[in-house]
C-alpha cells in the first residue's frame, strides 16, 4: 500500500512539474515576440516604443492572463495526492489553451485595418482560449473533490478563488459574440470579473449563512 501511494504521489508530482514547465515556456515565448525599440536618439527611441505600444500592451495582457491561470492551477493542485486518466487529459487540454496564448497574442496585434468580422475572429479566438482554460480548471477542481484525490479531503479552491474563474468565464465568454457587433467587446474582460465578484461573493456568503443556520 505504501509503495502504491508513493507511485501515485510521484505521478501527481510529474504532472504538476510538467505543467509548470509548459507554462514557463509559453510565458517566455510571449517576450520573444516583442519588437525591439530602435532609434538614434532618445526621441526616436520613444517614438519607436509608441509605435509598438499595442504589442507591449498585448504582452502585458497575456502575461497577466497566463499568470492568473497558472495561479489557479497551483492553488487547485496544491494538495493533490493522486491523479487519474480523465484528470490528466483535462489538464492536457488546459495546457493546450495555455500554449496557444502566444499565437493568440500575436493575432491581437495584427494591423490590417480589418473588418468587424475579422476583428471579432481574432479577438474572439483570444477570449475563447481564456474561457476554455478557466472552464478546464473548474472541471479539474470538481473532479479532484468528487474523486477524493486530495490529501485529507482538502478543498481544491480556497474561498474567493472560484469567483475569479467564474469572472473570467463571464467576461471573456460574453465578449465573444459581442465582438461581432462592436470592437469594444474587450471591455467585458474587465467588467466580467468585477461583476462576478459582486454577485458570486454575496451568493456564497448567503449559502454559508443558510448552512450554518
């Protein structure tokens, strides 16, 4: 029994280490795509920076998105003692969403003066990746709890962390169809998490109060 437990623990550790390595590579690739500022003097240098500001903003956006997703993954897997095949497959799906971020980030900075439809496809693809990554983490968390794969029955997500994933799904998910009507659908990427926090947290507190009563 002890040998079997050690083997299962090693399998879980390998999955976590592999996931961390893939995320590190994806987040590094973001920087490799950044244009290098150039100029003979300070004025020309800063002009070059301003001309490429969309690239730098897209990098910061994706850096934050990948970091947040990895943070959720880290919290969910912090007390995993064993894994199963479906969990491993879902985790691989999550990693696929992560490694596609450099491509999606580059698509955001394509300057073709495109139509609303083309713009919606590029930004919608980016939003879809973030949505599916958050959904995958929620599915992983639920499976860990349902299959009792955590040490001592630990919770896969601490209080308040579920609302972050729901906020991402709400904001990025709703923005996908909105982009086909306006180029400002990205505003939902900010509004979604804020709205989820204002709605989800009171509901969670109300449920907790009902259980305590």
